[in-house]
C-alpha cells in the first residue's frame, strides 16, 4: 500500500492550551500529559476458553499539568482556591461552572502556523495538587503539578486537517470516508 503524500511527524512542543477557569495556571503551565485512555474489556465465558471482548465504556485516566511557581505564589493560590470552592462550606450552593473547567489544547503543524487538531477535555476538576517544595539549596524556579479528572474528551479536526477527512464527524456518518493511504 503506497502513501498518497509524504508524512511529517508530530512535534510535542507545537501546541497552545487554555485552562478556561484558571488563567494564571494557563500562563505558567510547562507541560500537559494525557494519560491512558482505555476501552474497558468484558470476559465472555466459554467452556474451553474465556474470551476477552471490548466493553461499552471508555475509561479516562487523569490529565497531569506541570507548572512553574511565580514569586508571589499566585498560581498555587489560584489552584488551591479553585479546589477549595468545590469542597468548602458553601460547595453545595455552587454552580457547575464554579467547580469545573474545560481544557483545550490546540496542536499546530510543524511550521507553527496552522492548527491541525483540538483536544478538548470537558468538565475537568482538580483531584490532586502536587508538592510545593521549599529548598534553600535550589537555584531553579520551582515546579509543581496539578492532576485533573475529566468527564469527557474529544479530538476535533481543524479546517487545515491534512488527513483527507476534513471536518467530518465520524460518529454520525454511516459510510467511512475514503482511505487516504490507498493509491
């Protein structure tokens, strides 16, 4: 099977992100790590061999964000306050928008000129704030992490999509688009 065109490999530093409810964290973020996404399996019992078949649920692992700590600790305070709203004495009265945020990652092509994909994480909340170390011998800017749990995740093609499947929603079409790798 021949390829129709040359493939350029992705670079993991060609992205822009937005953590909607946490603007300081957005500015201080160094990296975002999308952990495993698993399709749950089910055991189909058989007298000879138990078969494993795919289940009907996606299991999302966490989203890890590492960030720099600014000298006023504004980023750490912002994260702590966002988390505290969810569990504080008035958390029952808070609306969904105060306890959750969306995270959007725009991935660029290698020239950093065109967005090729959007990774969208919806209804995210912080489940772990990482260590904050005070070290009198350290010379580097301190780093910490925040771990987000999210309810749903999707990848959207952007108008500069190069796969040949531009702007299709595959879950809603009955016939698959043509294979871009066929000659």
